[in-house]
C-alpha cells in the first residue's frame, strides 16, 4: 500500500525562525510531490509542487526532494504567525492524478 | 488562478435525509473530479474519482450506493449523501482537474452535520 508519512506535530517555531517540515513516502514510482497548507475549517491550498530531485524555491518557501531517500521536505524561512496551519504532503504516482495525502503536520509560529 | 466553487458551504440535516453537494469549475473544464472526506484532525481521504460522462470509481470501503456521484458536464459534479447518518458528518471537499498537474484545484469544502 502506498503511504505518505508525516510527523503530526505539533511543531512550534519562534517567529522569524526557519520551520522545517518533513515527509517520507513508500512507493518508488511516486512522480509528483506537493505541499498544501490548510487552515482550520478551510480546504487545502497549494504551496509548492516539486517533480525532480533537488531544491525549488518560491519566496519564503523551499521544497526539497530526494527520490533516492524517498523524502520531501518544506522549509519556511522568516516564519510568520500567519504560517500557523496544518501542512499536508501529497504524492501522485506515474500516470495517475490521484493525490495520496500524508496525515499532516500542525505548525504553530510563536510570536 | 482557476476557481472551484462548492455549494452549500455548510449544511445541517436530520438523520435519514439526503444531501446534495455541488462542485463547479468556474473557469476551466474539469475532466476529472475527485471527492474527499476529512474527519476532524485527520487527513483527506479520497472517496471517489469521476470523469465527465462516465461512472465514478470509488475507493475501497466507500459505498457507491450511499455516496452518489454525478459528473454530467465539464463544469459540474455533484455528490449526494443518501440517508445520511451522524457518522457521515464530515468535511467534504472536491478537487477539479483539467487534465494536467498544473490544473488541479480544490473547492472550499462543505461542512456536513447530521443530527
């Protein structure tokens, strides 16, 4: 069974620091990787997508993918209180648009 | 970016009634619609995948006769929870896909409470 694992947290980070979120996946044919942010009572919103090994940066966010080790991470620089949310890692598999979600990591930024 | 709307955003109903949730893609053609359910403090669980004009494919453990999905057009998909019970109370979210990894959009979700 394809699985996506995340530390459920909660993860507390001081404002202005770097928040590091990690995700591992079990299936080597995993193709595309996504990080979603979900505020309480809201639907997920896409933060980053990454498809190849290495780093991808977008503003304060950096996604890192290592297919050999089967993990993908998200770094949030200069953390802000508005970054407090649950972060969901999601994976799709070759030829399939279905997203398999991790359980999510709850992040709290402490002012 | 593209928008997917859901209606209603919140519904409270009595046990035994049926509830229909609509999901519309407003500025793209959703060839595929995914329906998810999310219980409190849990992740999203895929219920079913529907392609326009064909029958939905349900995930293991999801009752197709209870959760009726219709995807009759490229801009509208509906999920009907039939004979709802309190255990069906959940957050239901649709996700429209235009056929590429760059056209994938979640709806805002529907909070269903069955009394």
